[in-house]
C-alpha cells in the first residue's frame, strides 16, 4: 500500500478547517442529545442541513417505528420513543458508495452531576487541548470528523470517481434502532468505518451484549418476624453467585484481539429493585443486567447459557426450587460482529493512519461492547470496522473527554481514506 500523499490528496487534507471542526464538535456536545429525547432529533435535522451545505444529496426521513418494531430483526430499545429520524448524505453520482462514514448522535445520561466540575456536563469546554462534555468521546468527536471530511472534500474542489456516504444515526446506545432503520431503508456501501473511539487502534470485531431481567420471588412478612417470610433479596444472592461463576467460565479463553482484557464478556447487574415497605420482608426482587456475547456466538446460545445457569442455581436452592426465577430478555440486543481478517479495508485504514501520524501501523483489536457494526455487517452486508478519536476509558464516564489532537488526526486519516477509496482526482 502506498503511504505517499499525492497532490490531489494533499488538497483535501489542506482543506480541513481545524477551527471549524472543533467549533462543530462543541456545538454537538452542547446539545444534550440523550437517547430518545428531543435534542437527538434536533441534531439529526442539523446534520441534514450540514450535509446539504457540503454539497451532498441528503435523505432525511422519519422512522416508521411501528414497522421497525414489527420486523423480526428489530434490535430492541431501552427507552420510550415516539419519534426518530434517519439521515444519510451521499456525494452526487451513481452506484454504491465506495465508503460509508457512520456515527451516532445520541448519548447516555450524565449520571450524578456532582461528579462534573461546575456540574456542566454539556459544556464543550476546551482545557489544555482536551474537550469535555457528555458525548465528547462517545461519539460526537467521530460525528464531527465525518461532517468535516465531507466539508473538506467540497472545499478542495476535488472530484470523487465514486460516491462517499455519511450516515448519522440515533439510538445506538440502547440497541441500534437508527442503524437498523438505515439498513432497512436500503442504504449500503462497499465498506464502512464507524468513527467510535478506538484508543488509536483499528477495531475489527465487537463482542455483543444482551439485556435481561430477573424476577426473584420471596414471601412477605413483617420485618419484626422476618423468619416467617423469605427475603427476595437473600434469595437473589445464590443467583448472583451463579452469574459470577458463569462469567468466569465464559471469559476463560478470550480472543487475542482483546489485547489482554481479562473480562471481554462481562455479566453485570445494572439495576435492582426490591421491596415496597421498609418494615416488610421484600416479596419480589427485579434485577436488570447485561450479558456479554462472545465473538461469533449466536445470541440464542448466550441466552441459553444464562438461563441454564440460573435454572441450575434454582434447583440447588430450597426456596427457589419451588419458586424459580423468571428470566426475560428486553431492551437492546447486540449480537457480536466482525470484519473478515484479510479484508482490504483494514490495510487501507492502517495505511492512511500511518501516513498521517508517521508512526507504525495501529494495532488491530476487538471491543468488549456491542455497536452498530453488527447491523452494518449483518443486515447490510457491509464490511465494517471502527476507527475514530477518543480513549475507551472515557466511555460513559464522568468528565467524559476527547483530545483535540486525536480529533484532528482522525479527520485527516479518514479524509485520506475517502480520497483513496472513492478515487479522488482534480
């Protein structure tokens, strides 16, 4: 692969406006587009206008939520939703886009604002070359990069022999509804890069994640005579122990792509509710959690493993033997996903990163979380990987942040990738 940058490619790179890119990212972060809330829709409409201004043909459509939910491939959601929009911009021309750049505009809630200095969780402030705010890393840095690549190509006056497409999607954080809708609508491409934060690596595979709910029964009694009842909380303890044992078993031999991560397929309980009166023995505990799906594993097999583990724990427990735990699957259902190990997109992405950074080839890795990759690769049949600005340790964390240098570097690498895959010429 050539690493030398041609004069035509240099014109595109020189057309990247660093100041405009940072300002665009600040605007994105300052819009509190929590999954399912109105600002999410605002950003989609803004993305449509930005892409039109960059000379792209734009498809902006309102999602038919009823039809999408009725589709047997529906990936699930975790928040109430009555409205949603899809946005795809493509450079003019005929044929399938040679490259898709994709990003999601929705973000997770901020958590306790006391963990954010000044409680400014959507500040977009830049301090010492780092931009702060919910979504800065996951993944508005990548969204801003995608938009700037389109703008830079227009500013440069360079012509692309083949089309470039920019996909802006919603609802990635709770299942991937936006990506699903985009694939169902028929938008495709020869290859796609999702600009999720990758810590400087090229992510070629994702583990999956399935949301589950456990209903653990107890028997109510007055707290002063708790021996006459059965605490649903205490009944849950052997179930939790069984989940921990299952987690250890499923993580015994992780893929080398996880780079030494000892827990790529975590099982976590994220929310627990039990009892309705402080002086009563709780007669029901509801636990909601997340099950990691192994690379290449069918989600149905992962579900069966968890259900069998809980059933075995119930069989061993005197109370649960006759009052078994109820397991249901709700919310986001992320299968694993990957790109073929030798697909040319990997080497092409590696080459442009090397050309821009002057450093050695980036590491190939797998991510321990689900993403839209599996929908693009699975339903869309589009070879897809991740490469984008940000460090994974800041995902969903307080003081979420992204280094400006990483944003600018990613923009240049992906602009160069677009130039090469789409056949840039003067």
